[in-house]
C-alpha cells in the first residue's frame, strides 16, 4: 500500500511540475495566418479604439433609400438577367436620350415613365411590358420588368 501511495505522490508532483513549467514554444507556435496572438490582440485593441472614435449611431446619417419616384430614365445600355433554376442572361436594351429604346435583337420602341414611376414600353420586343425603375444605394439604375399580370418582377436590367 505504501508503494502505491508513494507512486501516487510522485505522479502528483510530476503533474504539478508540468503545470508550473513554461509552455514549450517555437517561432511557429501560436501563429494564425502568420500572426502571433500578441499581434492579433494589438489589432483587436486598435479596432476597439477606432470604434470608440466613430460617432454614435444616432449621429450618423441614414443611407439614402432606393428611389422609385417619377422622372427621367438614365440613358445607356442595360444588361438583363433572370432566374429560372439558375441565373441566366436575357437580351438587354439601350435607352436612348430621345425617349426611345433599342433592343439587343435590333427592334426599337419608345420608353416612358408615368406619374407613379411605372416604366412603360411601346413597340419593339418589349411592347406592352411594364417595369419598376430603381436606383440602388450605390447610384446604379435598375429596371425590374414585370410579368404579364404585373404581379411580380421577373427580369432585372441594370445599367
């Protein structure tokens, strides 16, 4: 019994000594993406300082909302896409400065915007189609073409 107790004490001493020993390190130990824990901590501290410098949320301006108000439609080419099982390109068109459009397949027609902001196509490949005109937060114009019943948009065309 005494031998077992001596062995247990010896094991406990070995464990305590191992716990008190400094960890084995090398230059590569503790590096994540090439940075040591100290470097990561310094970056986190810098980020916290920058966050403290930023104005409180109530003092920041809200981003401008998407606009759908009536007015001019940006001229230039619009590239279109749709989603049917996966994202697909669709034929686009070019809005001309004189109120007309030219479809990528060669036909032409007129394009206008009514008082509610609804875009209407007359003549050409898009004859009778309607679209919602939006300008996103980055200032990029988008025409979202409705389905035949005008209940949902089915094709997005971006300038």
